[in-house]
């Protein structure tokens, strides 16, 4: 059942003026996973009015968009089926897990572990299966997606560090990446009914998933340090997604306020993003862009285009800079046509429809999942040429 927002968010310029006062604040203190929503209130969040209800599903997909893409694919539309094939390819190349980790061990700078690899790929798989169920209405796919969500919800306890060289804050980033993908799957399973069929996800299991979200939010995502880069953009996006599922206007607004605080810090007024040159790769600045694009879309679904339009479409300017990087004209040219194009590009194109974004999304059309399973994928299937986006 779709719920509708009854009031809109206050303008971004006001949020930024308040946020600037607190831009040097330290990460929040440790809180229990039983903490109530008021634990998420910061001086920034308190400055903005809360919305009164949420649109569901509301994490990148809506009732209308899922109806549209499923109808097109089931009706034999060649373009939609080609992009849906990316969903099938991922499902067919990844087994549904039967065991899960109580402790997820994470490393920095690409260092991995079996538990880190599994939770990342499982987040993508749960979402892919949810999309597959939304298209087909086949109970098997809903049950498989639920099995993944329940597996992590009931088993996961904590993050741990791989070794002494691991950034002690790494769990905050890892939780910021995987959690929204789990939430996107959960929104579909909880609220969408293809062909009138419910997924069968029980109230007890949904409550346990809520507990999981509060655990990773309170103990990891909320403790993300101020790095003024993709870490902060990712954490803000994650809190917005979590807030939607928890039906918590406070959690959502806290993420929203953080997002608009970091947006003009990370993307400069000319669209440049220092992460490209600082990291000397074509990925880290796309982490920031993807988090911003996904967060802007979450807010748009809830009735607010302000993140998309802030500062004369600053996110679009960031993608203009990305196009310049692929064109070899940024002064630190680390992008080539073989570099991965992250799926946030498709979501940004669905809103802005600029020539630069059209060029970028066309480099690897149709887009699937990021090569490192950080952000959710399949955006060509869910967003390309979907009316109203």
C-alpha cells in the first residue's frame, strides 16, 4: 500500500545556512541498537521540519515505476528486456546463501575477507531477486530475497577489522554501502504486490530487520568521521534510505541534512571533485556522485527535488566533470572508456537528461552493478526512459 507525503521539506539554502555552523562536529557517540529515533537528532536536523509520512516503495523505485518497467518487460519491450537481462545475469551467477556471518571482517583500500565479500554481493542479490519478483510475481524469488534479508538480520552482530592497517572507521563506510541495497530490496518485498500477490515477509521478520538497521545505523553509520568526501555522502544517503524503511522522519531528515551539508563541500562550484585527482583512479569520485544521485532520487520520490536542483544543478555539474575526465581534459586523467561507469549515472540522467550524462550512461549501456558491489545497480532497467522520473 502506497503512502503519500503530506508536507514538503524546507528549502536547501536554509538547511545549508544552519548546517555550516556545525560542519566541524565530531562523529556521534556510541549508542545502543535499542536507541529510539530521538538519538538521531542533531542541531542540524532539529532546524528542519519533519515530513509526516513516506511514499512506499520509496528507495529508488515506486509503485508506479515498478508497474511500468515490469509491464514493459513482460510485454516484450526489447530495450527493457535487454536491461533486465543484467538482473538475470546477476541472479544466475550468484547462489542464494544458506549461512551468514555474525561478524563481518573488513579491510581498507580493497583488502577483503569472505564475510565482506559475501555481505556486499548478498545485498546486490537480495535487490536483484526483489526486482525479479516484482516483474514475475513468482514466489520463489520473493522467498529467496527474504532468506537473504532474514539471514543477515538474525545472524549479524558486529563489524571487525581485518588487521592493524585497517582504518578503524572502515565499518562505517561498509555499512553505508550495503545497507541501502538491503533496504531497497526490503521496500519492494514489504510494499509491492505484483499481480496482487504479497511477498509473505512476516511482521516478526520485518521487526528483526528493523533491529538490524538500528544496529548498523547507531553503531556504525552514525559514527562516520568527517572526511569531506565519499564517506560522508554515502553515510548520509544510507540514513535517508533507513529512515524511509523505519518510517522515521527524524532519521531521514538527519541524513538529508548531512547530505546537503556535504554536497557543496565535495562538489566544487565548477563541478570539479578533488577525489579524482587525490586518489588517482576513476572510482572514488563516482562513489560521491552515486551517493548524491541516489539520495537526490530518494528525496524526489518523497516530493522534494531540492537536492537535484541545489546550486544550479550542482550534481549535474559533477557529472560534467566526470565527462571531462573521460574526455581526458581534467588535468588528472584517470578515466578511460574501460573504466567502470557507476549506475548512479543512469539515475542522474533520468532527471537531468543532459548530453554529458547521455554520453556517460551510453559508454556501458545497459548498466548493471558496480564492479565492487558497493552501490545497488540495475539502474538502466529501473530508470532509463521511465516516465515521470
